[in-house]
C-alpha cells in the first residue's frame, strides 16, 4: 500500500491521461498529414473520384482538346463527364480510320542508315516516334481504364510481371495472386484500344481532323480563350468556340507558342522553360517466337530477383532487365515477351549507337560486364528467326519542362496543358503516358472544385500538377546528369543533383534486402504513394546502416 501511495506521489494522473490522449492524437495527425501529402504529390485521391456524375449536371458548353494521342484521349474522356460537348482536334488523317482503332497488323519496310540496313515496322502513326515500342504502363493507367471504360478487362488481358535489376541490385516487385496488376503491351495495340473506347462510349465527344493554328481572346471574356482557329485538310480555316481549351498536342508545345503571340509578357516570366539534352538512344527489337522457345527458356530456370523461385515464363514480360546508373555503366539491356507470339529486346544508353539486328544486339551485350549467361542462351534461341527481326531505334534529344505555374498571373483562366505539352522527359524512364494521365486526372479534380468560369481554374490546375510531376522531372534529369555526355540545363552543371544520385546508390542495396523498402519503392515508382513514404523508420534505419557499413558491390 505504501509503495502504491509513493507511486501516486510521483506519477500525476493528469500526466497519464495526457499521455493516453497524445498517442491517438499523434496517429490522427500522422494520418491527416499523409492524406495531405498523398493529395499533393499523387493523383490517387482524384483517381478515386473519376467517372462520378458531375454535381449539378454537365456544363452547357464545349471543351476543345488540341491533340488526339494518349493525352488527348484521356482528357476527352474526363471532359465528357463535365461538358455537354467535347471536340478533339487531331491533325493526323490516319487516326480517323478503322485501322487506327484496331489491333495493329502493320507490315515492314527496309531502312538504310549510315551503311546499316534493317527492317522496321511500317506503322502509319507518323506523329508518334515510339508508336511500335513496347510499354509497361504504370498502375494508375489500368485503374483509370477500369473505372472509365466498363468491361476493359474483357478487352485487354495483358498484365506484367518484372525481373528488374537497377545497377546490378535486384529490385523485387510484388509477386503472387495478390500482386497489383500492371498493363503491358506495344503502344500500337494499346493506343488504338483507348481511341476505340473513347469513340464508342462517349457520344458527346467529336473528332475533327485539322491543325490548331491560333487562339482568340475577345474583349469582355475575362482573360479567357474564346475560340481556337483550326486549319482543315482542304486548307480552309474554321473557328471553334470553347469554354475550356486543353493543349494535348505533345512535343510541339503548341499552347506555349500560340499563347506567346497573345501574351508577350510570357517572355519575361523567370525560368518559364527549362531544357537539357540527355544524349541517349535505344532500340526496340522484335522477333517472332521461335519453335519451342518458351519450353527452352523455361528449362533455363531463370531466378526471380527476389530469390524466391523462378520467373513465370508464361505470364511474365521481363525475363531479365538491367537499368544502369550512368555514373557506373551506360548500357541498358532488357529481354522478354511483348506479346504472346513476340519476343522483344531493348538495348540502349548514353552516347551510344543502338543495335538494329540480332548480331549487333549480341555484340552490345558482350561489351557489358553484367549480363548473365542465360541472356546469351536466349539470344541463341532467336537465331532461327534472326532474319525476321524488326528494329525501332529512338534517339532522345531535348527534354524540357514548361513552368506554366510561374505564369498563372498571365495565362488565360480556361487554358490547361497535358502531357508533353508541359514536360518532356527522357523516354528511357517510360513515364510519358502516365504523365499525360496525371494531367487529365488532375483536371478532373479541379473541375469538380471550380466552375469553368473561375479565374483560378487554370492557376489551380498548373500549381497542383507541378507538385505531382516535380519528382518526374527532377529524378530523371539528375539521373541523366550522371553521364558526362549529357548537356545540362542553363545555369546548371553535371554536378547538379549529386546528392540525389548518391542517395540512390545507397538506397538500392537497401531495397534489395528490405521488403518494406522494396514495396514502398515499387509503389512510389508507380506513383501510388508520396515520396515521403520512403522516410519510413525501417527504411531510414537500413539506409543509415548502409552508409556506415556499405554492402559489397553486386557481382556481374
């Protein structure tokens, strides 16, 4: 009894009550902060709301979409829920054909370039250089498709499992029946699918062939674009009135060019456009599946990068992929299946000439010290179909970011830009389609909060989009700066971003051994969580250990 009284003397009941209230309060604050960060840095909360009926009904007006590629199709589908009329202006005549809404069946053509002769896929999407290339689409793309196009799974059943190594370190992805599904496939198959679905499921969306060559702002419009001028195929012009104007015209940066004519003050906006040259190139090589190919690959017993069994040859798309740190190695190599009947190889890197034949691909792989023996065995299996190889070489030139968020006081209140119209990043990172989706889904959230006549609509959109895409620009740019052949942005040197590169080199060994770090990185790379999730206490503890006691470098 005396001990209990003594304890009560030293432990104030009010302190106990305060501590009891503190823990749930801290948990509430943590949850609230993370919810804010999730909304600030990702489209996940907005993605949950897409497809819902607009409060108060659709706007009795027109949304004009300039461009009909992925960005234009995503934006048109979003605007179909908000406007009674949506007009997509697309300059390429072929996209209006039935073939452009069907699974590709292109022939081949011979290319002669610098004494090299090879065959390439003779596609007709002339304005998209990577139209034939294989893509792995980030998880938000599949989530969007499932929400906006009922029955999507019945049409597209091509999911992916990966076997990726970053600078030699395995980066395990979730495996098994509970792993999130990821859409994969050549763009020449996936883009027509979205075009077909947008046309068939959105009766209020119209497609017009033409080229936007001017914006008009009339007096009394309250600093809004009132109409766009469209040059039609016969050379005549047509004016289209619009309540919302979306630049989805891709690398042409059409919106900035046309706005600069109307608003000379844009030239004085600090750091409005930033650009650099990554000096990278890569090739996508395709082969038909050789006889007994899958049985032979299965017999190789290729290990999964998490050390828990063998890769699923039938379901997997990546048999093996190596993504380098350019400060250490400048070659990127990947091999896998891109369709049930097609095998694909991707090879490239910084300051290189990419291979365009199986023989050149073998020589390219032989020059890299990190390629496992089973990759060469897979190349051997492709020898019987070497003459049926098609190659699509791509060179990444200028990458840029247009900081529209810095010009919110000048821009018309009803103008937005989507995808490459705001930012073009190195295509080796495979983020272009997701970046376009981020813009479209961000627009959906803004349209649900602001009236189309709000003076803050455009400004809110660009500020919100800038937060969500900042990591895309910074991470890809600073990673590229690791190679001496890169031309940095004005005012920067190749030393810029050194801390980011150093941190990544320390993080990769952690990811290869820490399951929490691996899953968090997977979710982060798929834009499902804010970057602050990598500050998890177990990840930080492992990172500190890695700094103090570095892991041995991975063996080739």
